[in-house]
């Protein structure tokens, strides 16, 4: 009986660590949702003129940051698709300089761009939540990162976006009281 107990404990420990790792995946999804809500909060109640006017000379306006969030959602969404559907796909570096899709987004109303971003973000979160744990470790090849997989890309996205949310906050402050 003690041998069986030991075997069962070992199996339970292995299963728990697998569950714990997947819990980390789901926390990343929750983080992506909360960050999108923060983008919404920091841009709500401002008209197009305020959104499009830089509050820090030489730096992106709130509109430009919003278009960047939307564009990165597209770029990273494509990477997620490739990582899920292809075996070890090679990723291409993204450069925002001379990005025609970003320029196109800038011609749209900020509210429309942000609504599209929020819809795409929710669709991405639902997709990620429904992935089996092993799919989070499907590998790809990235020119800058040796250990590149879907989990890394999601975490990279969260950190990249957090950096820009801080910029959004800094550039929103001069426009008056922050919304709750």
C-alpha cells in the first residue's frame, strides 16, 4: 500500500505542476484583458482633437499610441496564428517605421481603432484560454530570441503593451483628471 501511495503522490505532484504551469498561462490572458481595459479607461471621454494632439513634444499622441496597440494586436495575432498552425515557423521582425498599415489606421477615428483593438483583444483572449496547455509551448524561430514559443510571445506582448500603457498614462495626465 505504501508503494501505491508513493506512486500516487508522485503522479499528483507531476499533475499539479502541469496545472500550475497552465495557471500561469491563464494569468497572462487575464493580464492582457486588464491591460486592454486600462487602455480604454485612459482614452475614454476625450474628443478626437485631444486624442490626436501630442501632450509631450516629439512623442506619440494618445491616438498614435492607440493605433500602435491596434497594429501590434494584428502583428502579434498573426504570430499566434502561425505558432498554432505551423511547425516551427520563422518570424519576421516588425518595424513600426514606414508601416503602411499603421499609417492607414491613423486615418480612422481613434474611437473606431480602439473598438477594433478591444474586440480583437477579447477574441485573442478567448482563443488563448481555449488552447490546451501543450499548445502554449509550440516553438517558432525568431531572429532575436533563441527560446521562442507561444508562451514567450504572449508574455512579450504583455510587457511591450505595459510599457506603452505607461506612456499613455503619462501623456493622458496633462489632459485633466483621470477617469476612475
